[in-house]
């Protein structure tokens, strides 16, 4: 874990990815490490996430095999997504009750009707935005062996993997000579706390996560975007 070096990590994609343009790698690694900490799951309960934990329990996963930048706000030395030539588009995912199966619905011996407007059988026609690219790449300072191990079981990235989105054909991980995890020449490679903004960098400011889990409000601050 203490053997850190600059790395280039590339996901060669088989299908398009549902995500924002940033898609932080440390978020992907945190998910994989949490899966690893929770252990193998022999079966799942319908409607319950495979990563479900008792309410109030601290999220498992622990420290990632990445170098940390310490300061007023800490974050990992890990870039956000750098995409190949890509196309942004939109699609829909749908959920519809099959009326041919209505005889199998149990109403506990009483008459009833299937409500497709709410509840268990609610119908969905949900918009999603996706990004189609040949590959997506990140730069970090981390432990090569541990990152390779975690990503070896990562088959999809982004949202809706069960529907086939974000399928990874292969991971390409290699050491490089330069640390491009935060800056590559004069280009900012990830969001950094707004108070760290240099005078000559004209980046946009937004309220966004600075470390995983990025959806957690406790990890969200004003950041300078790439």
C-alpha cells in the first residue's frame, strides 16, 4: 500500500457509459473496495442493493491504494475521466408490467387491480444521458498491484450496468514517468478545492464532491472544475 507511483489507467469500452463527464476513478475504486470488504454475496434479495448495510453503519471500504493530498480538505491524487473522441446522446430505459402475467399476481384471495402508476408495478419511461467513446483514461499516484487487483473484477462503469451500459472490454494499467493526477502541463485534471485556485487559472466553480463517495453531501464543497 505504501509503494505509490504515477500510473496511467485506461478502460477500453465495449458499450456507452451513463455518467457525467467527470467520472472520478477514485469513486470507481471505492465501490470496488467496498465490494471486496463486504465479501462475496451468494444471493440477493429483490429490491435490495447488493451493497446494502445496516442503517447507520459506517460505509466499509477503508483507505484506497492512492496517495492522499492533505490540507484543509483532503482528496486523492487521482484525476477525473479523460475521454477519447466521444459522442454525447440520450436514451430511455423502460419498465412495463406484462398484462399477460396478471393471473400470477396475488391479492390475498381478494379482488384487485395492478396499479402501474405507483408502487411495485409502477411503469417507467426514464431519460438517461450517455457518452459513447472508444476508451476513457485516468492518471493517479497509487499502488499498481492493489489497483490492478481491484479493477480486475470491475466489468462495468457508470450507471445501469445491469442493463449493459458501461461494459469494459479490458483495463490497461501501466506506470508512467510523470504525475498527471492533478495537473498535466497547464490543464487541470480533476476538481480541486476552490480555495486552492491559482491566480492564472480561469476554471468554473461548482458545488461537487472532492472525494468518494461523491454523492455524500459531507464530501461536497465548492471546487474548481477542469
